[in-house]
């Protein structure tokens, strides 16, 4: 039995570290982007500003990261518009107060 199966067992043991390395590498390419996306979404949900996601060259989910980056850009644009509107309301309020004081 060892004469027939020995070489196969030996090759399997020799290749096992390569299988483990490839499995870990593949899982990191798959899970790493999801972890980063979850973190970015968590920060967006808390109202924090988030930098666009940048994935490693061979990572999976690149299309999803691009879509998340579009959401991040839109949220940033809307926050900027809201801040501009707040400033405009504050400026208008001050102008009205000054015109009321002048007319009295």
C-alpha cells in the first residue's frame, strides 16, 4: 500500500502549506473589502466624514466599493449644501435684525 500511495501522500503533505497560503490569501481578498465597507458605512451612519474606499488591486467587491464611494461623495455634497443653507439662513436673519434696528 505505501509503495502505491506513498508518493501521493508525500506530495499532498508537500503542497499543504501552499493550499493553506492560497486559502488565506483568497479569504483576505474577499473579507477585507467587506470589513472596510462595513466600517465606512458605520462612520457614515454616525455622521462622520469618510474618505473614499481604496481597495487593494486584487480584492473582490471593487464594484461595490465604487458604488459606496458614490454614496460617500453624494453625502459630502449634501452636507456641504446643508451647511451653505444654514449660513444663508443665519446671514438673512442677521440682515433682518439689522434692518429692524435701523427702521426703529
